[in-house]
């Protein structure tokens, strides 16, 4: 296949690398705050309050890691279509692929980062970053995160559906 520019496989690999970088920065930030505030064991505090809002933190992190892997694995599908099957993307397929790329990355990352932030805010850990002391759990604040998380998940869903349509249509194309 002639190299006519960046392929979809490249776009998804680059996106996975960027997403991996974001989750790494998030992890390093939590470690840095643990070093800055050694009197408070942040992970222990979150673990002890797992029954409450802190579970959103852990689920956000776990789902974010899944998004990173999903974006990387998606590149394999595009590799198969572009390299093995030697399919070309029409304007319509390119549009669907762009929606897939943006929806998966913006929707997925947005929802998971919002969940992570909500867990920190609701468990009182966020006040450690802003005020230097642990706050109390605030279950009421969690309600304000539901709509934005839902919107990002909806955007993720639209992206994944468009990706599925892209795969099916590209796969069924005549050579």
C-alpha cells in the first residue's frame, strides 16, 4: 500500500500514546501530592471510603486504563482494513472514522476523568489539593457530576457506533 499520509491506524496509535501519557501524568500527580502531604495517606483514605464517592475515583482510573487499551486495540482493526485488505476510505467512511476517533478519545477520556475528579471531590481528597487538609465526604456534590459524565459516555457511544459502522462498511467494500 502506498503511503499517502497518515493512516487511521497511525491516528489511533498516536491517540493511545497520548491517552497513556495522560493517565501517567494523573498517577504521577497523585504520587506527588502524597509526597507533598506525607501526613495523609491518600490511597488509604480513598480505600477506606470506597463504599462512598471514592469508588468513582477507582472506577474512573480503571475505566480510563480500559479506554487506553481499547484505543490501541482499535488501531489493529484499522491496520487490518488498511494494510491487509488494502481498502480505501471514502469521504463518508473518513467522516465516520473521525467521529470514531474523536468520540472514543474525547468521550471516553472525558467521562473517566470526570469520574476520577468526582471521586476526589466527593471523598474530601480534593480539598487536600486546594486547602492542604482532607475534607469530609460530600455525597451531595456527586449529583452535579452525573449529567456531564452521562454526556461524555453518550459521546463515547456515538464514536464507538460510528467505528463499528466504519469497520463493517470498509470490510464489505469491493477491492
